[in-house]
C-alpha cells in the first residue's frame, strides 16, 4: 500500500515539474515574441507625441500635398474644408506618427537612398513643434524604407507597413456617408418627378392590421396598427411594399465620392432624371436631385454645393412610375 502511495506521489511531483517547465517555456517564447516584435518596430524614435497634442499632419504623395488639420477630435482638409474625410484613415495616420521608430541608423555614405526624389514627405505638428520626415527608396531585401528627419544628417530605416497609411490621394481620403441625412423609418412622404415630367407622391399611412379588424376584442387593440405606403393619387391601390422600401433605402444610401467644385452641367443637372422633396416625421423636408453625367450618376442636396457620386443601382431603385409601384395582379 505504501509502495503505491510513493508511486502516486512521485507521479504527482513529476506532473507538477512538467507543468512548471511548460509554463517557463511558454513565458520564454512570449518574451521572445515580444522582443522580436519590438525589434521589428524599431527602437530609435523619429516622432513621438500625445494624441491630444496633435495639431496638423501635412503629407506629399505622388506630387500632391494634403494638409489634415486636427481640432476638437475632428479632421478637416485645409485645401478643401467642405470635403468629407475618412476619420478612420486620418486617425490611423495619427497613430502611426505618435510613436514612429526607426530600426537602424546608417553610417554608409554615397549610396542612393532615394531621398532626392522621395516617394513621401510627412510633416507632423504637435504641441507647437513640427517634425518633417522624408521617405526615400525601399530596401529590396527587407522591404523597409529609408527615411531622413529634418535637421538630422543620419539615414534611418523604418518598416514600410508603418507609413503605408499615407499612400492616399484625395479620393482615398474620402469618408463615405449619407449626405441627405435621411432615415428610411422616419420618412413620411416622398414627392418626386421623373425626367419625362411624371410626378409621383407617396404617403406613409397608419392602418389597422388584419388582427385589429377581427371581432375578437382581445386582438382588436388600439395599438394594432402598421405603417403602409399609399399613392396620393390612388390611395386604394395596392403597392409593392418591397419596391417602396427599396426606394426609401436608396434615398438614404451612402455616397462613394464627393466633388466640391463640380461642373453641374457636365454632371447632367441641367436635366436631372429624378427630383424629390422628402419629408420626415419631424416636419423637415429635404430637396434632392439625381442626374446622369459623363462619368456616372450624381446626387445634389439643396443647400449643399457639393456633388456626390452614387451607384447605378441606387438610381434604378428611384426611377419608378405609379404603375411600377403597383402590385401586379
């Protein structure tokens, strides 16, 4: 009996030692991975600041300069203040510069690092201090970029992944959004006119549900109502509610691009294919116009001088006559 106990105790001790060894190996591997990650990011500071101290990021990419001003938690493009920026893309740039480290400092002279014709130049201003970084050629072996800091003669290398976020032109900086400001569930009326002069007015009407029409007093409650869309010209007509919902969704769709100085004539707004007055439950009305230009379909919202690009499918969901909306029997 005692022999069995000794064997069990020995096995238990061995298991404890094995667990301890596995824990030590795991911890060692984790430290090694952290060290490798730190080495990959680099340890030579090029740019460092607190997020709340950031004032501006200016970068030149493909010969074009973009100045992103940061204030109160929001971004603005200095060259075009009305342009709707992708906040996420701008925040990624800020994060990249908050702790940008170089991997190596080079002492070799006479080599071509591509800094005479840089692919990217970034100037970040935070807490009143500006730092300018010039990024040259890519190392074909490591994929790192050569970089030089203004006021510093040294040449550094930095991970190409750290600066990939700056490889955006103006179109790449655009943040998709809904310029109409409409919400489909809040719309109560849509009055629109097609290119041929056909006019359609749709109204949201509250009607009893089938259960409310029942003679059962328990089911016929005063709350048993639903919102149904009807034609103003023919309220009794049965409408394809899915088509109506697609139309409402199209009015609330996100746009894919923005032009603040577009030629309205070239965009087709001399003869729009769809104009509408859309009323919401708060009583506000938004005037919209959709047109077809040389390069696609466009939207303009009254009070907004910008022209927005929309998908073909969005416009197709809008171009419906009363007969198109009616249920086919």
